[in-house]
C-alpha cells in the first residue's frame, strides 16, 4: 500500500464528507493505493455516523472510535499503530489542510531524502494576535531548544516513512513534538514544505491559549528525557555534587574563620547568627537530596523492563 492517511478528529461532522471526497479525488488522480484512517476522539456530534456512511461507499475508509475524548496524541498513536502504508500522512479534519499537498509530500519521502516532512503554513488565515504571534514565538523557542529547524513544528499536515511512526510513541500532548521524538529515535532527515493553509470552514478551533504553556512544559520534558532518561545520575548527581561541595567548602570556611577569631581572641558573631551559615547548610542538604534522587532514578532504571530498549536499523543474515 502506498499511503495511509491518519486523521484524528473531534466533532467535525460537517467537514468530513468534503474532506473524504477531496482526498479520494487526489488519490484516484495519482493512482495511489491508500487507506483513510479516521480516529474519532469521542465526538459528541454525528461524526461517527458520517464515517460509517463514508465507509459503506469507499472500502478504503477505516475508522477507530474512542469511548470518550482523550486528545490528539492518543488518536495519532492508535492511527500509527494501525497504519499499513509505506508513507503515512497526518492531517487535521477541519479542512484547513489541503489534500492537494499529498502527492508532493509523498514524493519527498519516497525519494529517500527525508524520513519526515512537516508542513509549513507560511501564510495563515488565523487571528494574528491570538494565534499567529504566539505560534511564531512558540516555534522559535522550539527551534532553539530542540535544534530542529522547522518553522511550524505543530502543523498537522506531515508525511512520514512507515518506520518512523512504528518507532515512536506519541502520548500525553506530545503530538506537538513528533519531529523531536523522531530525531531522538534516530531519524535525522527531517525537512519541511510550504503548504497551503485553508481558512476554517466549519465549527471552531478545539485548542485554546493553554496549548502554548502546556507545549513549552512538554518540550522541557521531552528534552530532559531524551538527554537523561537513561542516565538520571548524570543530571541529578552532577548538580547535587556541585551544590554539596559549595555548601561544604562554605561551611569549612566559616568554621575556620570562627576558629581563627577564637585562637586570636577576636570577637566574632555566632555561626547561627550568620546568614551564610544557613545558605551553606541548605546547599549541603539540597545537594544530598539531588544526589539521592539520581541514585534512586538509577535503581528504578535498572529494574525497568525497557532499560535496554534500542531501535535497530538494519540486519544481515540475522533472523
């Protein structure tokens, strides 16, 4: 099969028939073998009934329905798990992503140059103040932290080699950082393509301002886990040791200073009256706690079932 199109959705009954017909026309024109995977994220409207009707007309339509709303990441996860095409395309169900972009995205993957291609909605029709400006700031931060030079990391329109989607786990709200997950899994050939952005035709956006705050926190999480997830002692142990040593040397200095004054019969304040004493003591306590956190993390990791979970690329004469 050439292409699997994974479409997570929530309350999009109005747009689904038009989206399906648009995709089918593009697929037929290019003579692709394909499947359309609709992932209904617990819609409250008639989205599922619409999908059932579409599947009766087109056997290439497949669908999964959640009992309740879980979010976009779980939808993509089950879609990736079910996808069978050599190239997997993801797109939103609100008609803001154009299926006419699919052939070029497909060719960029099939050429072998890219493992993942992300869309870039260079010209947007969203509200400038509530979406465009925060989105630009958000993507700038992503580029600086992740090192992946994409202008629109959260664009729903993406293309992947099949091996990519089978090698990553999308959970929580990590759908915003699939390129980062792919890079951490060893897929470094990540590119982007300027794609057409359609103005929303039906309904309203399902995402609010909180996505920017949550997105930044998720980026911090995934960056930390990618660097120290398998070696927590390297992070907590290093910081803990440094803090403990700073506190220890500060305490030794204060003690020696106190002894010097006492030996020379000079007046000096009690150690308990000096703020630096409590700073040194606090540094030693925090350093010890951080070191122990790293040590406990290592103990947990050594008893974890996936501590040696690595992704293999190729084999020769090994079954």
